[in-house]
C-alpha cells in the first residue's frame, strides 16, 4: 500500500524513537516510497545534497524557519522485515513481558507511591518529572514497569541502559547526545539505569555532574539499599521511592488480568484455573508479580487441552509450575542483614518461635550455617552473659558439633543453641567493658600500682610487686587491697543484673566491695552510667581497625 504524506505522519509520527527530518516531495515521488530500493536511492542522493538530517523525535515548536515554511514529517526507520520481526517477538515474548502495564491505570500495587493524588503519580501524569529518582525494591515489585510507564508518558527523550552491560563509553554517548539535544532542540533527556547499584563508584561519579546540572534526569532501579550501594552525592540529588512486595490480593489481580486479556494474555483461550491452584500461585509467588505470571504461563503452556478444548489448571499443575517459594535473600544485600537482625533480636527478646522462623528462612535461602553460629556465639556473651554462663558453652559446642556433623543433621546443634539462648535469662552487663574503655580514652594510661607490677622482673632493684597480698592466703580467698589506679579508687564499672546466676554474683561481689572499701578507707563510690549505643558502636569500630576481635 502506498502512503501519502499525511498518512506517513499519522502512522509514524508519534512512535518513532529515531526520526528523519525530510522536505516534502511532489506526489509522484511520494508514491515511490513504497519501494525500498527506490527510497534508499533517493535518500542517498538527498543526504549528499544536505536535505536530510537525522535527529531524535523533532519538536514542532523548535523548527528552523525553512522547516516552518515547508513543513516536516517523521519516517520510522524500521523496514517491513524489522516490523514483522518486532511483531513476532512481541507475540512470542514471555507472558510477564506481554502483560507489563503500559499506563498507571494498569499498574497494580504501590498505592502509597503512585496512588491517586500521590506526588509521583501527579509528576508522571503532568510530565513534570524534573528531579532524579531511584526506585528501590525487591524483584517483581514494579521498578522497571514504572520506568517504562514514564517512557510512554513523557515528551522528553527517554534512554534505557543496563548497569550490568553498559560502561562509561555508553554513558558518555548518552550524555553527549543529551547535550546536543538540549542545545539544538531544548529537549530534556531522561536516563533509566537498571540495576544502578552494579556501577562502581567511578561510573556513578561520571554521571553525577550531569544529574546535578539537569542535563540528564536519572531514573535508577535497584534491589539493593541505595543508601549503601549508590554514592551519597547521587542519593542526595535524587528522590528515593521504596517499593514493597505486592500484596496477595494484588498478585491475584495480576493473574486474573492475564487470564482475561485477549490481546496480550490468555483471554482468547479457555483456561480453567481452580481456586486452590490460584491460591497456591498467589501464596508461593511471594509478592513477585513476574514470578506469578511465569508460573501461570508454564502451567498453561505445558497443559494439553481437554476434550472440550479447555486448559484445566488444577492444584497439582500449579504446584508443579511453582514448587518452591522464591525467598528474597542476597548474601550481600539488605535481606541478608535484615533477616539476621530479626533472628538475633528474636533470640535476645526470648521469642523462641520467632527465632526458629528466621533461622528456617536463612537456612532455606542457603545462608552459611557458620555465619549463624558465629552470631550466636556473640549473642551468648553480649546478651546472656553471666545470667547463664552455660549459654556461651552451648553456643561453642554447637559450632564444634556442626563442624563434625555438617548438614543436614548439623541443623540440630544450631536449633538447640538457638532455643537454649532464646529461653535463657538475659543480661548485657558485658557492655560494662565499654565504660572502662571510654575512661581510658578520656584519662589516658594510668600507672599500674607498684604492688600489682610483675615481680619476676626488677623486684629487688625497683620493688615491683612489693606489698602484694596473695588472696588465697586469707579467709574466703579474698583480701581488700587496691587493684585500680589511685585516681580511680571507688569507680564502679560493673553492676550485676538481677537475672539468673548473676543474682548470686551480685551478693558475693557486694560483700567483697564492702570489705575493700573498709580496708582502703574509700568513703564514696562512683558507679558509671551505661554508654549510649552510638558510643559503643564507635568503640567496636576502633577494635575492628586495630584487628582485635574482628570476626
């Protein structure tokens, strides 16, 4: 079919991503466009004469005077074979790709971000997305889909690159074209970078000045916490939108929409999906719309039709299609640290049931059992301590037992240690150490009293160790003598709790402290307050830098 000038404008004007600006030719020449060879010949001659020039989706409001006088059209550079291939690939694309929402009205979930009246929705609908944004969320929550909806809505030029495949050369090309586009046609560029956390610091730094000046509006997508994985300067210049996993009701809507859509889904085929099968697909998808659609597609495409031509998806078919729930758990990502944090806090909070759940999630997702056991060793000392000194013994025994046994039976020592520590009395008096560390920082290194110094060296000439009383020579194996430096006498770092075995320690320790105060004439004592958690973490970092106790 031969297309006239107006028809070409109507058919291709709003769809082209790369456009050719041409001058209109006589009607007899327009008819020749139907023949590719003739068109290529004419285009080559015209290019030589300078009548053709390429540009990205020309803006009608920014034409040169000669363009305004004689008009412009845009012709899609795709030939018939490319067009046929594109349509075939669209038909053969996975169901999840075919059913990707094209507008916000087709988008499910994330109501707190793109619901009616929300800031991001208003910006997208009004095409007023001027500040850079980063979508942060688990797989299948809609990050890429939202970016594609913006691409379908905006009048800005939209570029897409993957941080996994693209490097600085590709980024330089995008930036150069964005500068030319803004200079020549005053047209903004939106750059969508998928998996933006995959770029290293140098690559992210290369993007920063162009985001800052507004040459490029960035849309980043990441499954990792951008506050850790994206450079701070880029984060501070972007709005962070955290997407959550879809609710079960939203996943069900996605599945039902795919079943009813006759163009992109299975609406043109008779698919009978049992309620139990639907519930299973929704439940096991884990809030991942892509996972649910992939399972539905596998169930439909692998099931032969019955005598009536209908495809019946039973619970058994659904279970075969999605046998194992996908657990979001990256050993270097947020899910890893969030889950171990929930596990430790559950044990510390004496909730044995929650502790078992988080333990099961970690082992199900493939977490290294040794990592879990190391954390239990730390907890036994930090959060149980002297309230039950056997806690550390049990944790250490569990670690040693696992090394002997391994999985699968090695899970039992881990479970035993988890339950023992979760049900043991709790005390965090081990943090008394940080009070002493803080005092050392403030007062410096004080001299060791002479009677406590090493008597094996210089005892005769310098009197080291002279006057020391050996406690085992006295009743109750205790003698009230000085152990702290003179300047710190009366200072109390450790105050036993009233939990478990520590109650016995408290009684014994108080008796010894009274005897010491009487022997040394100490009139006043100074119990030091606990340090804020922030200061404790700072001291721990000091230890790590010095290589002390760095696990």
